[in-house]
């Protein structure tokens, strides 16, 4: 196979594929139906032409038969008048007319048979066209219904995808809110248990009193230790003595 032939085949295949994709069933059915109607029209035209030819031959045969009958009468009249030569001439013309009639008969028979065949063909074709028309309308209705169903399914698919996306977003939002709520609850529990200190300084009053009591106990303990040292004979520091005197003198 040559390169040009292969390219031609590929182009033809692509063209046919494009035509198949662009072809609509309803339009295809209507086109086929129109073609069948054209065939019926052609058959009818052929039938009319054959019928006209047959009728024309029949008229010629009728005219010739009238001539045959008339010449027969003329031959009788001439013979009755004793005009044998004239009677012979009439019979001779009669024979020629009859010969024409006999020559037309096969053609007439042939046209009659062709006309009958075309009538049968037309009847069969008309029946097929009627059946095709019924089937065509049914298929077109099915095609319309299929188009509508396909369109609805595509719409439903789009709606389902939209709802699916929205559902996923809603689930993510719910998960995030639940996570934030869990973190808030955990933080609140830790603050209440004292594990976490409230950096805002909002420690309750009881805790403050407890802290102050602890610090006071430490001071009292240290003071007692100092008193014990003083009672044992140790002299107080010079700064405290000077300060005490100054405070007394004033």
C-alpha cells in the first residue's frame, strides 16, 4: 500500500467517524424516509409512463379494429354490387390493418405485464414505507426520551457532585469545630486543675490567700530562728542598734 493510499484511507476513516458522531438518529430516519418517498415517486412516474404507452397502443388497436370492421363491410358491399376487384382491395387493406393489430399485441402484452409488476412493486414499497414511517416515529420518540433522560442524568450527576462537595466541606467544618471544642474543653480542665497557670492573672482569691499564708509562715519561722540566736547572747547588728537609737531619740 502506497503512502498516499494509506493517508487517503486514514482521512476517510476519520471523516466517517466524524460523520457518525455528528449524525443524529432522528435526522437520519427522516432522511431515509424521504429517500423511500422519492423511490415511490419514481415508481409512480414509471407506472404512469407504461400505462400511457399501453393505453396509446390500445387506442391504435381500437382504431385499426374499426378499420378492419369497416373494410370488411365495404368488401361485402362491393361484392354484392358485383365489384369483385373493389371487394378484393378492401379485403387486402383489411388484412394489412389486421397485421398491424397482430404486431402490436406482443408489445401491448409486454406493457401490460410491466405495468402489473410495477403495481405490485409500488404496493409492496408503499407497505414498507408505511411500516417504516410507524417505526420511524417510534424510534424518534425513543430518541427524544433518551435525550431527555440523558440530560436529566447529567444534571443529577452535576447536582450529586455539588452536594458531594458541599457535604465534604460541611464534614470538614464539623471536624474542625469539634477539634476546637475539644481543645477548649481540655484547656479549661487543665486551668481548673492548676496544671496550667492563667497568664491573665485571674487566679482565684482562695489561692492568693493560701500563697500569702505560706509566705507568712516562712517569715515567722525565720523570725523564731533569729530570736533563738539573740537569746543565746549574740549581739545585734550595729545597723539595727543605730537605727533603734535613732528611732527612740526622735
